[in-house]
C-alpha cells in the first residue's frame, strides 16, 4: 500500500512538472512568439532538426525505392575514398565495373541476403513521386529555417509534377520563415518567369534575390572548412534569370549589362562572352537600322 501511494505521488509530481514546462511554451506559440512551430515541433524541442533531417532522408530513400546507403555503407565508401587518395596508383578508376555503394558481396551470407533487400538503383516513376512529398513537408514543418528542404520540394513539384501553383504556395511558406533567402526569392522568381510569364514581377523577385545574395554571401570567405562559402552557382542562376527576363521584354541594353556581370563569376566565361558578342552585334544592328 505504501509503495502504491509513493508511486501515485511521484506520478503527480511528474505530471505537474510536465504541465509547468509545457504551459509557457503553449502560450508562446498561441501568442505567435514562436512562429512556424507546430505542436509536433514544440514537443520535439531541440531534437526537431534531427527529426527533420531524418524525414528528408526518408523521402530520398523512398524515391530510390529503398536502394540507399546505410551509415555503415557510407563509412566503408569513405574509407575506400581515403585509401584511393593515399594510394592513387592502386585506384582502378573507370576501368572497374560500377557496382554501386554496396560493392562486391563480402561473403556468401551477404550475397544471399541481397535477395531480400533492394539491390538495384531505381527511381519512382511519374506521379508516384508525389508519395515523397509528405516526408518533405513534415521536414519543413519541423525545421522551417532549412531552406534546402523548400528548394528540394520546389524542384519535385515544378520539375517533375508540373504543380506550379502548389510549388508557389510552398515556396511562399518558406519565405515567411526565411524572408530574405536569396534561394527562395530566386525559386519564386523562376515560377513567375517560366510558368507565369509575368516578366515585371519576375524581375522584381530576381533583383531582390540578387540583392540579398550580396548581403549574405559578400562577407563569406572564398574557401572555408565550415562550408559557409560564396554560392556563386546561385548568383549565376539569378543573373541568368535576369538576362532571360530582360530579353523576353526586349530590354537588350539591360540584358547586356547583366550578361557582363554574369561573366565575372560564370563557370563558362568564354561561353558567356560569345553570347555578349552576339547581343552587342544585335544591338548595333538595331541602332543602325533606326538611323
């Protein structure tokens, strides 16, 4: 009897402690002091980013039909990569048949077990890709400040499912939580440029993306062990979008100015220069025709 009474008292103390811990957080969420946090995110607390990464990975696993490297496969692959760096003369390179991350079976047990798990690299076809979206949306709900999740989801919605309106809604949700993200501003600009053909609005969004890219990336170093380096690929995409937008509106001089800016950090400056030469010749020809 005494043990049962002590157990009940302990349970009451634990319940009271849980209530006092949850109450201020619940009120803060209701008062929008913690915007973007769902009930699940509040319950997970500091572990929500880990959970968000898990759900994003699960989406990738599902897309690859379960054919996905485990942490042990990744570790082995890293060891093999390090060995190739240490002894490059032993590396077989492209002469070896592509075996995937699983490599050759370690023994007859490993060979036999592969009959009962995915051992071929396949992707979800067509509309079945929609089946991974709940994983990605849950990941975004748990970690709303991870811009990459919104960008990945935008890619699947627009690029593979032709769901432009759904993509726009999702990107806008991302911008509410990351209002100055150059990545998301670029993604929204692409929707208005390519899907809506609304060139003035697309230009406004791309110009904003360019501005916030410089705000974010100009202070970053060229090289860093932390990965916080300048994202020149995104800048190239933004400037390329601006060039396309100006050409669509027949603003050749503005397009030329963005082309010259693009060349400074382009991955293929010679190719950009050829486009500059062609556009300059076109502008010159039009000017001569107006005289």
